[in-house]
């Protein structure tokens, strides 16, 4: 058996500190957001601080007296406490985030504004350690492994993990299947490691050539007026009224900016007494807004014609869009002048320039498509995002853009090609390639912020990107970012700024001389992670990967939005990456139902099996390239138990054991618009090793390992709750320990035989079920007291509020919770009016939504006239309904009439709900009315119920106004 270094991640990880720092990093605050993430759009990038910590903890040895004795000159190794501080410093945590967060929360709760920022140090990713610390780190690593260990990420995506490894001076390997991702990896790893900040002036110089050339071509299509600077044009999609033929803008509302300085737009259907076929618009400020700006012309998929006040049916709107007859109308112009940002009405010059651009595009589109200036490729039929495009006539990648947006992007391609030819003629071939690779990424930024899927954020006064969410959601109003003077100079600034920070942070780490660079080894390859022939067997000591998350993100489908255009820019520089018409959909390791549509109802099952098989093949390749003493760390974020089942099966089938796991909260804490949803997510780090062969002939069954699964789940619950992990993330934190028990004891057989009565291997989900049941039991005891049990319907509501911390929850998570609390199912809970089903989610119903009418008998729900209640939750919700409608005294009469005042089970259930429902407020108002009603009722009538302290107010992101939202 190979002697394996006992690594730090198998014993300790600073979960609480990493969770806080990851959330600091993820907050979209200008100047604090990592530029690695703004270089080019990619999806589900892990925080840099979490990536650095995971990389490092998988190769550093666990602390011991022997380690301290072996390195007597390194002060950070002399005690375990010093070692942990040394680790935190290496990953950039240069203060006490737990204390800082506690101080901040206490001040908010007390309504006190702190004089100084409790975080006395910069976000972790900004902090670079020097030459001595990196030298000490490498000395420890060489003494542990015999060399500086190599780190690989075989599904590297946006590159957070390999960049963190490269920054620490570790030999780094990064691979991805997707050509766009590989281009990002080259731009953020290979080139800055080789060129450093010395390349920044060249990027500025050659990028400015592109901007200048494109500006000259575009200026006449974007008119200027005096000192005014146009920053955005705002449009609404529109269709012709089916009865009058006049244009109906599909405007959900008329707001441009809300309080304290409101601005709205008024639609004019006639001018100087003459009816307009296409309406004009007038910008109105403050007290002059004499109409209901909340009430637009479009809602719920259908519109109201302003000409006859009759409905324009949603099917008609879709048919017009699919026939190519949906148009766009310009309703406002965003400008900057001497007084700041404001709005004005579109004028004749604006409309004439638009018409001129549309004519040019109509004349040129055939030539542009034939020469690749504009992509002619159709969106592939296999798609998970049909609602966002095909439903409204978007069938080609170029259809995502209005005519003048199309002109801007086509012009960038023309200018890039022209400057690329000049760079190749004037510069060394390698230098020209590196410069052009970086500058081509300007196009990705331009596409993401100038399309029919961008939108105006009225509250933040900024532009939302196309990929504000991971889909192609259709937008009824959209933003155009004027190309000359605005879009292209901004894209260049963003690109140069991002590159410079990426390169600078690499240079600063491990160097004591400004501009000097630590020698860094990095290799980036393109191809399936299941077949990486360029990596030698057993040559990697730590594989740290962030694999595709089951069905969460269809990377290839989304990145095709960029790929279609970047074939003609990045493809000029690295043609080998852009040979195909679209990205590689077939080899992508995701659960893609659309690929298996021909299987009908079985498509989900087939897609699951395909994902599991591909992940198993990837893990088999990981086993080949991983040294026998090496570590595999898998960072996984998913609430879906099927995803965990598939991942666990693939890991076990490939011959790995899960040694331990760590949950780190990597998503920003919910802001007010997310507060009613189960939005928080943690990344679970699974620390794995190659499984040794077990020469035990005795069979193990689920019953044999179940006690250990329960014990590990209990330990995880108590351990991670202390680190601030809560809600659904706390339940997810038990999945790793459950997989650990199963993988260590493998093979384990199910309690249920196959259809032929023979033993069958256990599915990991069966162990996860046991972990969930244990968590539910423990949480129930905490909420209502160990001695009191409640009925299963009440149990579900208690657990749903306690675990999801929101009214809305993931469908699969709710399904599994229903099974865990008493074998319930979602359909029963729907019939019982406990919840309603939505697309991919469920929503807990408020008491008023649970009302039953007289002809519905004894069905579960709110029944003010009922003589008895089978379920406690129905009685409590009826009390809350009466309190809300008829007042507190009426609710007290109801309680007394039914004898609930002294009913031990009833009071315990009330106590449970008081503890479970988040006591959150936003702008002084309770987010969940049930919490407010319970607070008053318990204060007045239930003296034995203990009211917990209110939660903090929902976070409001208080930041400088930004013109564009962060990718």
C-alpha cells in the first residue's frame, strides 16, 4: 500500500471564514469584484478564495509535532494555531472575518452605523503573499511530496481553480471541452503567466486601433447633440394591433427611474392631431407624472391595444414574432450631461439614424453572412431554452440582436480582422497571437451587454447583461449600448483592466521585486476530460475540479451565443479551437434532456444515465493521471438528490473513496428581491482518495452501514451549524459524510433486491435518504421539543420553513423532505393546499391561500367554521387567518373554543413555527406575514412560547451607481 501524506483537507478547513470571504468576493461591488470573473462571461465560477483554499488544503500536510520539528525555521508551523493562521494568510484571509461579520451584524441589529469597516483588510483574493512565504510553502510541499506537487483541473471552465494554483507557483494543468472556455483559460493563465503586466501597454495600443477603426465606421449611425453624451437607448418590442394595424409597444410599465427622483415615459398616439401608426414617446419627470406608470400595456403574455382598449392575445404576439413581424420602438434615451445622468425623449435625428442603420444592414446582411462577419448559423434544435428564443422568432444566433446592434457587432469583426492582419505583419508571431487572443475577448463583453436580451434595471439605473441568469430569457424591453464612444471603448477598458489585475496578482505573489515574476508552469488543453493523452499516468498529486453540475447549466448551449461570433475573431487567432459550427454538445457531461427528446418520457432517465456514465469516465481518467498518494477534490453545488446520486455513483465506480467533505457558502447572501426564495447555496468540497482493494469476502448491506451513516450525519449537522451553515445547505452538508461511509465500505448492497430477487449494489441515494431522515429528526426536536410529536402534515410545514428558510423551494428538495417526514408526496401536499407547484419549484401557501369553502368537507386547509381539525397546521393557519381578517380577539375566541390554549401539542407546533419561519423585515415590513401574526398572538395569549430574536433586516446592496452590472 502506498504511503499517503495525511493532508490538511482531511482534518480541517476554515469553513466559517471561507464562507464569509467567498460571499464578500461574490458581492457585485465595483472595485471589489475579481477581474478574473469579468474577463469574459462564464457560468458558475467558484470564488477565488475558496478555490485557493481547496487547492492548498489538498496538498499541505496536516499539522503535527513532526512537521514543526522538520521545519524549525518556519514560525507558521510551530503550533497548530500558528499553522492555521499561516494557511489563512497564504489564501489571503488577513484578518478575522468571523469577528468582522459578527460585529457588522450586531451593529445592524442595534441600528448603529459603524464608524469604521469591521473588515480591516481587503477581500482575500486581492492579498498577495511575498517571496519568503511562497518559498516556505514550496519547502514544506517538497518535503511532503518529494517535489512541488502538480495540480490539475480537468473541467476547468472559467479558470478559478487553476488560476489559484498558478498564483501559488504550483505546476498547473487545465483542460476543458468547450472552445470558449479554453480561450478564457489561455487568456487568464497562459498569457499572463508568460507576459505579465508588460503586455498591458500593447493591449491598450492595439485595442485602441480596433476601437478607432470601428468608431470611424459607425459614427454616422449614432448622432451626437452638443455636449450631451448618449449612454443607452431603451427599446420595447412591439407588434401591430390585429384590428387597427397600429403599433403596440409591449411595455410592462412606463418607469425609467423611481423615487426619489422619478422619471417615466408617456406614450403619444397622435401628434398635432394626426394619428401615429408608430407611437412616439415623451419623457416625464417628478410631479408631471400624472398617470399610473406601473400599468403598462403588457402583462401575463398578452397586451392591451391603446387604440381600442381590447386584448392582443399572446398567441397572436408569438405568431407575429415567429413570422418576423415583431418590431422594436425606441422609447427613451439615457444621456449624461453637466448635471449627471438623465433621460430624454427620442428625437428625429435618433429615429433617422436608426432607419439609416436598418437600411445598411438590410443591404449588407447577405455579404456579411457569406464572409463570416455575421454568423449565419442556426441555433441547434436540441435546446433546453426554447422559451427564450424560438417562441419569439429567434432561430439564428444573429437574431438575438436588433439591426443597429447587429451593425455594431459586425463592425467589430471587420475592425478586428483589419487590425489582426496589421499585428501579424508588424509583430513577432507569438506576441501577435497573445495580444489578439486577449483583444478578441472584447467581443464577448460587447455581445453580453448589447443584445435584445439586455435590459434596463430601473432600481439600480444600470444595464443587465444577457446572462444575468443562466438562460436566454426573452426581454420585452431592452437596451442598446451605442458602439462608438461608449460600448467599444468600455469593452477595451474592461479587457485591459481585467488582464492587468490578473497579471499583476500573479506577479505580486511570490515576488519581492515589482514587475518580477515567479517562474510558473501551466499547460492548457482542449478536449474531453475522459481522455487527456498529454498527461502522463500518475503525474498529478492533486486533481481539484469543479465538474458540471448535472442539469444546472447547459454550458455548450449558452456559450454558443459567443462561439457563433468568436469563430470569426478568436478563430482567426486559434483556428484549431473553432473548426466546428457549434460547440461540442454530445461530449458535454451534463444531464441534457434535449439531446434525448426522441426517447419521449424516458428522456430524463436516459439523460441521467448519460451524465453518470460520462462522469464515471472522467473520474476513471482522473484515477489514471492521479498519483497513488494523491488527492482528488470535487467541488459540487446542487440541491438535487439525483445529481448527488449520479455523482456519488460515478466516483465509487471509478474507484474513489470520499474521505471527508466540507461545505462552504459560496453564493452572496440573499438581497431583498431574493428573500422569498430558497436561494442560498453552498459548495460541498469532497476530499477523495483512490480506494484500496478490500480482501473481505463478507457482504455488507445498507442495514450494516446505516448506523454509521446516521452518526456521520449527526456529527456533520452539529459541526457545520457552528460554522454558520444553515437551511438546505446544512442538509446538503450531510451528503458528503453519507457518501464517505458508503464509499469506504464498498461494495455495499441494497436492502431491496432487483426484479429477479438477486442482490443489487446500493445506489448512493438510499444512503442519502437515511442522512436526510436523521437531520429531520434532529431539527424537529430542536424546534418543538423532544417529548412532543406532531402530525406529518404539520411536520412538513415546520421542516420546510426551517430547512428552506423561504416560501419558495426547489421541487426535488421539497419532494425528498416530504418523503423524509412521513412518506408524503408533492401531489398530496398540493391537494392539501400546503403548497403549490411551479416550474422546478414549490411554494408554501399563506393561510389566506389555504381557505376551504363550505362544500369541501373535512379536506385539509383553513376552515374557520370547522368543529375539529385533523392536522395542527390547519388549526394554526385558521387561527392566523382569523387574526388577519377579524382581529386578535376573534383569533383568541377561536383558540379558546377549540381548547387549544392549553393543548400541549398545539402550543409545541406554534413554538416550532415561531422558531422556523424567518423573522425577516425589509424596510420595516415583515417579509412573511405569518411571522408577524405569530409574534403578536404569542405576545398576547401564549406566554409559554418563547419568541426568538428577530433576524437581521434583509441585506440591501448599498453601492455606487454603476452604468453596467457585473458579469
